[in-house]
């Protein structure tokens, strides 16, 4: 009876004709790509309800991204105190103090509804402690009793992509489950005035993001990327190798000699997240492993080539980039006949299978996209 009451309340919520806006908190406090693939859910809420404010709880490294997305009204920062993969850097006392502060901040907003497309127990617990009456989350977890609007769909065996799984929460909160591509606020630059995303590209150029530190999935090797850059330079393309400051040493080690021989290649590791979004939005082609920056290309509608392993957990089917009208992309995977449920890395006879994606195939795709 309790859950039927919650469903009725959330249905009535969208028909609230009062003066105060409906306040929704979407919790996605993990990685960059994960957050981008949650944005169609947020855009769907904003499109279907005029009188709504959508806030996000995000990882502290993603704050800048929220300031350039049209559908986000504000953000609450998780410093890394809720997810298991982050919280080890804090002592128990620090976690206690910081969670108490975060709880107080959430309570100030007086949210009507919280949606947790992905959650761990600490995230779900703090949302309930904050007194948010309507809480949507997975119905398949040991802590699912913390939610009163439950999604029983399984991620691993659904056959759906991550953005579709996130978007499914529109149905859970009694809205129409349809895709809405998120939009980015136009860039303002003091030197050239207002520039819309994708307007007047400065020059033909290819961005390559060759290094992924996280180890969450197999990657096309750096040697492959070096050979790819050599071929692209022969074709007279301008190449920009990107990464962050922590990548600088290894990028220089692999690409510096090419840079010294050819002024058509540069290495850039000083972009802020905001700058990176606008930069990728203006280039002709993005190439990289399955990672956050690849999903920026999907977000901005930039043509892209991505490399994915075959296992269901990390595959292109599950982690495809956001669809965008007119955007061309190739999401490449190994062609072996193995039907991988999970990746067992060096124990597999095909390890590293992703390196079986041949250079000539990639060059062919580059030429098709350009």
C-alpha cells in the first residue's frame, strides 16, 4: 500500500499548479561519462514540466560541466564521501563530519523528489535521512527499502544502453519515457563575441585521447595510437593529442618525437573541463577509447571513433555515446566470436582483444567521417 501511495504522489506532483516550483535532485556522483549518459533523463524532466527545478549531486570534479548545461538549475557536490571507490582517502571521523555537512546542505533545498539512476548504500541512505519524501532507485539492491519508487530493470542483462537505462527513470516517476538530447549553453569569449557550439570551426583538425588511466575497460594500445598518428600526419591532418596533467609525462614519452618532427601535431594537457567541452564541440573528429571525453563528443554532436571491448559490462552496446541528429560515429569492437559476459583480461586466449582492431580499419573510418 505504501508504494502505491508513493506512485500516486509522484503522479500528482507534476500537476502541481502552485506558485512554488517542483524541486528534483538527480544523484549521479561517479564519473564524467556516467554523468553525461544521465543527462537525457534530466532533459526529459525539464521538457515535460515547466514548473520544475532540477539539481544534481555530482562528483566534485564535474562542477564546471553543470554550469554550461541548459537543463541544470544547480548542483550539490559529493567530495568523494559516498561511493566506495572514493571514500578511502578520508578517515572515519572526516567521513562522519563531511556527511553531516552534506546532509544539512541537501535538507536546505527541501527537495520534492530524488532520483538515483545509480547508487550505493551511502548515497541512498543520506537521501532518506534528508527527508526527501519521494525517492526513486533500484529495486534490486539490499538497501532498496530506502526507495519508495523502484526500478526493477537489471542493467547487465537488459540489453539496453546506459543512457536508456537512466532514461527509464522517467517512467518510474510517471513521465513519458522519450529521448531528449541535452543542450549546451553557447560559449562567450571576450575576443570573438558570442559563439554558438559547432559554429565556424577554426580549422580542420582531429583530436585524439589515447590514454585512459582508470582501467575500467580494455583499451586500444598507445603503440596503435602512435601508428595511427603517423598515418594521419601523412594525410596532412592536424592532430591534437589531449589528456590531463597526470597524463602529460606518458603522452610526451609516446608522442614527443613525432611532435618534434612535424608541427601539425600538438599535445595539450591544460584544458579545464569547461574548455574541453567547447574545444571538442568545434573540431572535425574525435578519436579515443571508451571514456569521459568520448562521451563529450557524443554530447556536443562531434563526429567520433571509439574503441570498446566485447564484454557486456564494457561493450559499445552498453556504453554507446548519446545519439545526436546528424552526428556520424563508429564505435569499434574486436571481431572475434567470443560472447564475453565479463572481461577476464590476461586469462583470456584473445587478450588484449581490442588490439585486434586493425589500423587500416580505423584509417578507413577516418576517411569516411571526414
